[in-house]
C-alpha cells in the first residue's frame, strides 16, 4: 500500500518528463523575449542601457545556442 501511494505521488513516466522539458523550453524562450523587450524599452524610452540585464540576456542566448550546437553535433 505504501509503495503504491509513493509511486502514485512521485512516479515519473515519459509523458511527465517531456511535459517538463517542453515547459522549460517555452519558459526560456518567453524569458529571453521579455528581457530583450525590456532592454530595448529602457534604451529607447529612458535612454539607459542596463548592462547587467544585457549581460544576463546574452548569457541566456549564448547558453541556449551552445547547447543546441552541442546536441546537434553529438546526436
């Protein structure tokens, strides 16, 4: 009984892992788009270039592209 309850609450199958993967991927895409819009807004409207936000945005983009290239070359 206890193992059945545990597996029902914490059990993972392929669908759960794929849903988690897809939701994480969409969250990163939306985050990059919103950060890019925010950097552009600050620069165009307030004439302030926030280098800290720009550095985070570039790190997210570079990481995403590097992982995509890595998986394309290794798989």
